[in-house]
């Protein structure tokens, strides 16, 4: 009997090492970034069996067969729609500032999306103001309301938004609502689902989490965009999910979530509508391309060019990462970044350090307490080398700072749904706006300054004296950066 157990043990070990060797070969042949490949190999070797399982679940971008096929055929008609905007008056490269011109060129060549002028932007930073503004615009809707959110959490003013949508649908407004299955899990267990569907709201659960298909679809591929489009005339986007912070994650110990939203009117609204249409077709197979926007510009008004930059499966890889890099390379005086989750790729980390090393003032504002324990410690693994390069790091103590923003030279900004981590920049469906509007950018910068006033700036000398246990946790969770 002992001999049989011995043989079975040897066979098990042999199968395991063959599996490890096969996964190792697959990691190498996939030609990921070297840092990502090395991180995965360490996880696979350091955590037996679990590391291999994690790679199968999270290591590769697996859409599932139907979605992958749909994504391939979608690109051409949407690209044609985007390229049709280049001939309208709102696309005016000669009237653009230096910062956005290069980003416009990049997005034109990679996806056909031009920067469009003739917009108005309003920065909103109070949850009650944001939600009441959305409710007011929904109540005025005449023809259509399109939404996509990662999290919809019932409670507080969010319920008032849901009620307004139901009333709109009952008076004949077309309502199409996309909600991520994982992020909005509590919503899909609530009574609101049946109430909305009974009111003829087209409600779709995106990227459905199915335990039986864990090896066929990547579980952590999420729909992370936040978009509202009303009557093709008004749009909202930004970092805020459809939540009332006073009713959301109150037991997490991180305080209320701190967010901003941007209300947009003008030609860019139709581009945001097209991104919603992309997501709708990707999930349902139904095509809905919006009308080409009216492009008449008043020569006496400020034009405020906006470049919409989307990312996600089926779209050009690394586009948002490239836009971030391009924006920072153009900085001459200052860069200020806010993000709740900071686990940058090696290339983006090098760009941030080089920006500071060439004399540009660089500030990064992160939450002191994070709802992700792993991300909080992995982020701190970057502090020392960033501070050595001259970057100032501020830890915000007024809640979970969830705003995702980059301000360049106080003249140009990026604002949207994108975190500075691998999942946002490589994996998820995301959206950012590149805004060439000095007045709006200054408002966003003043908001960042307010965050800094509620923050503690990390002292480099004190940081070097942190405990060995502190350092160990940093390095341990840094190994998991491909999963964060």
C-alpha cells in the first residue's frame, strides 16, 4: 500500500510540475510586459496550485467566444461613425491648444475619434448636487436616457434617481441601462429590478458572473464606465458610481467616498452616446449608433475642445495609458494626480519619475485608508522611489478619495473613470476625457488643492524609518500587482 501512495505522490508531483511548466511557457509566449510576466511567474512558483489557478482565472483577457466574435465585427462600423466627425466644424485642430493636439492625433490614428469643440462643462463635487442635477435632467427628458455604471447601490438619493427613471419610461422615454454584474450585485438582488422592467426600462446585467464559466470568461474583466446621456443633448461622466455615499459601504472603515462628476453639453455628448452604444452592442448584439452631432460653432464663444478616450476589449490596446504618458511628457510646470488605486505599470512609473526628474512639480494624492487592503500596501511599495525622484505624495484623510484626475500645468486635464492600476489601464471598460479648457481645469485644480489641504504629505526621512513589518507587507502585496 505504501508503494501505491508513493507512486501516486510522484505522479501528482509530476503532473503539477508539467502544469507549472506549461503555464510558464504560456506566460512567456504571451509577450506581456516584462514586469507583468515576472510577477505572474513569481506568483505561480511561490504559491503552489493557487498561483496556477489564479493565472487561469485572471492572467489572460478571455472575453468568451460570443463577445470576442462580436467585438471583432463591431470595430469597423463604429470607427466609420467616429471618422465622420472629422469633417464637421467642431473638429478644429487649428484652434486647439498644444496639449490636446497631440492627443487628438493619437486618438485619430488609433480609433478615429477626434477632439470636438463647442462644449460646455460643469464640474460637480457634492453627491447631493450631482444626484439632484441628474434627477432634474431625467425629469426633463423627452426621448431617451442611456446609462452605464459599474456600481448601482440602492439607498438615499439613488432611489430617487431610480424613481425618476421609472416615471420617464412610463411617459414614453426610451431608457437603456447597463450595470456591471459584480459591482451592482446588491442592486440585482433588490426590488428595483422588477419595478424597472415592469416600467419597460431596458435593464441589462453586464459581464454576468457565473461560477460555472470561470475558466471561459475572465472574472475580473469589469464594465467600469460611468456615463449618462439624456436626449443626446446632456451627458455626465466622472468617477462617481450611482451611489449615495451616506448609504454606501458605511461599515468599511474608510469614510464616505469622495467623487466628482462632469456635466457636458455640446458635440461631445454624441460621442459619449456612441460609447454607450458600443457597450450596448458588445453585451446584447443590438446596434444603436447615435445621430451625427450638430457641429455649428459660434466664433464669439470659447470652443473648449474635449477628446473622449475609451478603452476596453475590442478597442485599441493601451490607448488611455498612452494618453496619460503623452500628457505628462508635455508638462512644463506641474502635474497633479488623484487616484484611489495606485499600482502603475513599469512604463507609467518611469514616466512619472522622469517628469519629476526634469524639474516638473509632481503631486500624487491618494486615500490614507483604502477599501482594498492589498492595493493600499502595494501602492506604498512605490513611495520611496517616487520621493527619491522628487514626487510629493499626499495621503487624504477626509474619506476614500475616489476622484480620478490629472491636471497638467493648470491648463489641461484628464478626468474620468480610470485608476492608475493595471486593471484600469489594460483590462476594464474605462473612459477618460482630455479637456482643453483652462477655466474648467483651474476649477479641477482648486478641487485637488482642497484635497491636499485635507491630506498629510509623506516625509521622505520618516518614511525610510518605517518598520520591517511595514516593508514586508509592501513587497508581499506588490507581487500581486497584476491582479490589482
